C-alpha cells in the first residue's frame, strides 16, 4: 500500500491505482486496500472501477465503507437514485459530513426533487457556509422559481467568494428573473470584471445589453 499512498500524494493517480490493484491482488479480503483503490481510480476518472471497489468495501466491512465516496461514484456514472441512498447513509452515520449533504443535494436535483435538495443544501450551509454552498442553494431556489431568495443566496455567496464568476452570473440571472433589470445590469458589471466574455454572453442571453 505504501507505493500507492506515495503516488496519491504526488497526484499520480493512474500509478496509484496500479499500486493498489497489486495490493488488492495480494489481500483480496482487505477493505482498506479496496477503499484506497476506489479513491485512486475515482481520481483517475475510472468511475466504474471505483464503484466496484467501494461496493467491495461495503460487502466486506460496511462500517468502513466510505459512503460519501460511494455516492459520488454512483453519481459519476449517472445513477442518482443509488447515489442519493449512499449519501443518505453517509449522513445517517455522520450528520456533520458536508460532502454527504452536498452530494445528496445534487443527487436529488438530478432526480427532479428540488424541494428535497433545498433541505440538503440548507443543511450544507450550516455545516460549511461558503461560496460553493450558497451557489448550490441559489441554483436550487432558482429551480423552485424563487428568484428573489436565489438572488440573496448568490449575493451572500459573493461576499465570501468575491472572485467566483458562477456566483456572479447566478446573481445576474436571479435578479433578471425577479423582474429587476436595473439591479441585474449592476450585477452584470461585477461579472464583467471577473469574466468579460461570460458577461457579454449572459447580457445578450438576458437582453440586458444592446
């Protein structure tokens, strides 16, 4: 396992995966080797192999299963129902896991359940009140056709992540959807300072610029 750990630290994920494969071959019943193989293959973009590794951990030692990582493996393969179940189990075991809350929210959005996703993202904000969390909240409020609250979420996110163009664009779109083109144009100025070409596209898309 030592070589795999070293390659992971160097972000040489394919080589780490190969080292953990060899470790798995020597210890096929070792849940730690299976989990590390899952992490390495997931980081290398080999999501099916990562899923199989995490499912092996779940079978061998459910208490050692990295449920959040299992959820992300399901999600990467376009299986949001199973992803949501894994994230729910992660949160049942550790209610303070922000990655579990984030993953659950996005899985529920993929399932067309923005009302339940909103609950997950509100929990995420309690656990990790950062720009990314506010962006997820704003996106979900937008899907629920609540643009004023969405705009407030994006605005709060921008106070924490002042250079994030995703938050800036979200704010422009939410303000435009709420029927406030003047405020949307002001927010477009913020986006233009961060990403001029993106601001031009957004402005044309929303007809905020000639």
